[in-house]
C-alpha cells in the first residue's frame, strides 16, 4: 500500500492537483489512507462520509430521482457522487456499495461496490466508474479491499486522463 500512496503523492504533486472523497460503504477509509501520506494537507481538500442518501443529496448533488430510480448502490449514483465532488477539488473518489456480510439487492450482491472517479481539466470534467466485488468475508476486510482497489484504480484513471 505504501507504493500506491507514494505514487498518488507523486502524481498530485507533479500536476498540482487536489482531491475530495465521498464515501459510503468505505466509511472514510479512503480518506484515512490518503491522510497517511506525509504532506497530505497539500492536496486533500474535502472528505465526506455520505452514508445516508440525504447526505449524498446535500453534499454531493446526487438527485433524489436517481436514487429512487436506480437505488443508492448503483453506477448512476456513484457517477453523480464523483461529479458532485468536483465542486470541491480537481479530482474525486466516490464509493457506494454493500460491505457485507449481509445486505445487497437484486442487482448487487453483498460485497459489491461502485467506485467513481472524476477529474477537472479546464472546463471539462472526466468521470469514470467501475463495479467491483470483493472476495473477502468480513466487513472490515471488505472495506479495506474496496478502499485499496479505489486507490489503485485512481492511479490508472489519472495516468489515462492527465
């Protein structure tokens, strides 16, 4: 994980970028990993744990209709979360999912997460989402797996879009 965090620090420093997070099922773990980086105050700007649908709406501009139509754990919701976070920083990371071992719905099993990334470049916003399923069995392990996957995928997203 240290290598991942060092790479993130290098990318943010080299490109003078800031980041904001909007986490549901990861409960702030991504933010915690980011703030483990020495000098994180240079790039970490705003972090939200938006566990409740109302928090996603209030802080991340997720539309109530989107939640009603697709469910709070959906690609459409994480897309809007990632986009809304770009009001706070140059880069965004968002998660919504079921950390398990219980939960889930007809479209998403327990242990599933949607991860969203955003990047502002000038007047353009680039958003990318993905769905991931953890093979871990305990809630703490699943949350760690989700957070680590998000940070690894962030590096790929940034390298492809910077």
